[in-house]
């Protein structure tokens, strides 16, 4: 390799042009070489520019003019000694690990050199800060000519969280809580990525009262309230879509207690009369609470209000209202009517059947409208809401969707062997109602972690067995968010 050593290269004529190499040539400048500029030459190494040293600094050091440094204060605060200032000198500093707010960088003056006209050392304490300083003169010393933070060019961030049973569906994580727990968010994401949290929150299903052996049967228990948001699935058609809130929740770094509503406890058996069942308990996550379902009615005791209402046991006892307390979109529907209710399109007598409990999508069916026996029988529990497996595979599977919050089926009193059947439970864990001659003729409990209402027991003169009421199904909380692109 040939080598030429000169102190200066000048053009042959005054104000002429000097060309270094030909098009496509590469000139290599060895490490440690400093290129300086008098401050008057345009277009080359202009005053205020710095060449960046990509070796990250983790301990204190003395800066060199013309160089920018990436400084990592993860382990503790760091001091940077500024060089002796000459007009036009430049030094730049960048927060490497976004930790300047926790552990600061102190810029230490060289002798009597000032920083921003002050004789006090400067502190860099803004997360993600990048700052460029140029030495001007003895009056002002080092002045900031440029600064910014990483937020001006954000990278995509997504929600990061723990809690429950975690599964994935494409770019989304699903946290399923079948019991109480904590949903802990450690990163809330950002607008460049995603900050939205989608959810299903289902309250506990309503239970059934106990009955005496020779009393009219009970009506189906109402389903727990169903509340739901999933904007990412909005273009799809599925049974829960009418109940979907228009937006999910915005993530924040915090720990959120998860409350899973227990199903209502069935009432004790008679005699002389059975004890009333209890409401399902609410389920909650963050600002979302779903009410428990109302117990089914019994004789003249009305079905109770709740997320969905309990059915009517007999007239004049009424059926329970749904969506109580009211929210929008509605969290549930009312229970169905007994055959003895004059408003029932298929009126009958107390020996025929009672109303089904309300579900998330449908009201409880009126007694006498049993789809397994169109002329008679206990009312069918209202169907619950179905969602795709993008929310996991909890719930009652039917086709391509998983259902929650189905109402319990109504019971039938049969003093003799009649064919009128008990009402089926609604899709989404609703328990089946029974007729008196069924063996056993205890109603079926709502399915756990669906919020399904309890199915009603059947009533009969013989055998002379009093029956405890069936329980409602416990609720569930499912949380879904985008964790990658």
C-alpha cells in the first residue's frame, strides 16, 4: 500500500476545486481520528455535530469534544466530566436504558467553564433524554442546542400482564379466571401498539327454592349477568354480538382483583314448605360488574330480579326482571311466565309447568311453550350468549361458539303420570327442569363457570319426598388483549 504524507492539500488555482478519489471509491478513517472544522467551512463537519461512540458507558468518564455517548445508568448514577471548552466544541449524551429518571447523569464543569451561564453542575434526569451541548464562550459556556426523548419516535408497545390461566389466540393472550385472583398489568402498551383490554364478565347463576312433596314446582333460575367487549371481533357475527360494549377498557399499570360470583345456593327442602333459593353473586373486573342471577319463583313467591330474572312459579307470583341493576348493553333478560298467568298465550293450571329462567340473549320461555312438547311442559331457560374460541374454550360448546349465562328450565307438577316434561336449560350452562315423575326429579344445577341458572325440581304427590333446590352455576372472568403484532 502506497502512503503519502502531507500537511495540506490545496487546489492548483485560487478558489479551485480539489477532488479526492473517483466515483465509487471508499475512504476509511481509522478509529481515534478526530475531524475538526474551523467553524466557517460549510457542508463538512458543521459546528454542533457529533460522531457517536457506540460503546455504551456504564461508569463515569471524561467526554471528548465532537463525540456523542450512550450512557446506561441502570446500576446507578453516573458523572460525565466535560472537556475544556473551545468555541465550537460539541458533546452529546443519550439515555441508553431509559433510566435517567431513576439514576441521573451529572455533567461536571471543567474548571471555570460554565454550563448555560451557570457555575453549577447540570443534572440530566428525564427518562429517554438525548441532549447536545455546544461550547460558545466564557459567558455562557456550554449551551444546549438540541434535545428530545424516545417518545418522539416511539416503538410499538403492547399490554403485558399475569394472572389466571393464560392461553393464546393468534396475536392475543387470554387470561381465564374460574376462581378469585389478581390480573396484574406491568406494561400498559402505547398507541403505536395496543392499550385495549377486552373482557367477558359473567355473574353467578340464580338458584332454586326447595319444595315440599305436594306443592307446585319451582320455576327456572335466572342466569348471571353477562357483560362483554371485544372490538377486535366486531366485524364477525356471533350470538353475543348484540350485547357487546362499543369499546374495551384502557390498560393501566396496576393490580386488579378478580371476583368470581358464586352460584346461588338452592333452598332447603320442606315441609311444610321449601326455603327460598338465593341470588347468584356478582362477578367483577376493574370497572365492570355483572350481577348475579335471580332465583326461580315458587308457588306464589315471585321469581327474583337479577342479571337475568327467575321464572314465575305460579300466579299471582311474578317473574323476575333482568338487567338489574341496569347497564347498557343489557346484561340479561326476564324470566318466563307460569301457565296460570292470564297473560301466558298457553294458559293452563298449576299441574302443567312453570316458567324458565332468563338468559343473556333470550327471556325465559313461558310454561306450555316447551320445545320438546309444544302443548305443555315447563318453560325452557333462555339461551345465553355465544362467543368464538378467540376467548378460549370455556363455556358450553355448541357449533363454533362457546355459550355463557343460560337460564334454568322450569319444573312440572304431576299428581299422576303425565307426559309434560320439565323445561330444558338454556344454552350456556342452564340446568334442566324436571317433572314430578322423573327419577330423580331433582332439578339440575347450573354448570360451573358459565353463570347458568339452576333447573327446577318437579313436584308430585308420590313418592312423598321433599326436595332441596338446585344451585346456580358459578361465574367466570375472561380477559383478552393484543400482545404482539
